[in-house]
């Protein structure tokens, strides 16, 4: 091909592009007039801002010099007093075999004996059935048996609270719970 033949299509393409671009610029007067007209319109009135409510302030004062501010954390002395005041587990006694298992792992399977000296039958997670009496300890939270009935064994557990002390919690192991599992 010669140079003159290759240049003709390029010139033709460039001319078509210029014609197309000039066609895009011809209708801008109508758009500019519309934009000016829209800018001249007034908008809807704005709603007034909401009224800010003012609240009555209150300054808390301690009633007596010994009172503690309710928003302050207790001092370490107060925590120690609270921890010493509540119930505490007996750390000197030898743990009983059923204290090695969590309470939800023990299942009541029945009772034995007379109403004056009842015995409960608890099955541990290993499948061993053990006799328990009033005052025996079971579970990992120092649970002490307080009552043995035909349908359940009641006990009191000692669980730690948030201040370093202990709190008593009533709970039971029921024969009905063992039948559900």
C-alpha cells in the first residue's frame, strides 16, 4: 500500500469524530435555560429545629462522712469486709468422691431407707451408683445436701461472687431430670 491510500481513512475517521462532537454541543442553550429556571425557584420552607429540653441538675452529696459514693468502686478494705462477712467453704475438710464431678453430671436414680434417715442414690458420669446422706457434699461448688425426698435431693452450693466472697445458692437434683436424659 502506498502512503496516500493509508492516510485517507484516518482523515475520514477524524472528520467524522469532529462532526459528531459538534452535534453534541448544539443543544446546550435549552439545558442552560432550564438550569437557570430551576435555580430561580424558591424551595419549600425548612422546619424549625427542635427545641432542646433542659433538665434540672442535681448534685449528689454524701449524707455522712462514712457514706461511700455509689459511683465509686469499693475500696479493697470494703471488699475484704464483704468477703469475710458471708459464708465460706470449709477448706480443711477432705473432699468427698462426688465433689469431683459437676452437678449436671450427677443423676438421681432413687432413694433408700426410712423417712427419718433417708439415703439418696446418685449415679456419677462413670456409671458408679453411690449412696448419699444429709450433710454429704456433691458437685464442684461445695454443694451440701440439705434434704432427701423420693423425687429429689436438695442442696445448698457456695458460689463465688464478684467481690471475692461467697454466696449460697439453692439447687436440687431431681429424679425426673434423670428420666429425661
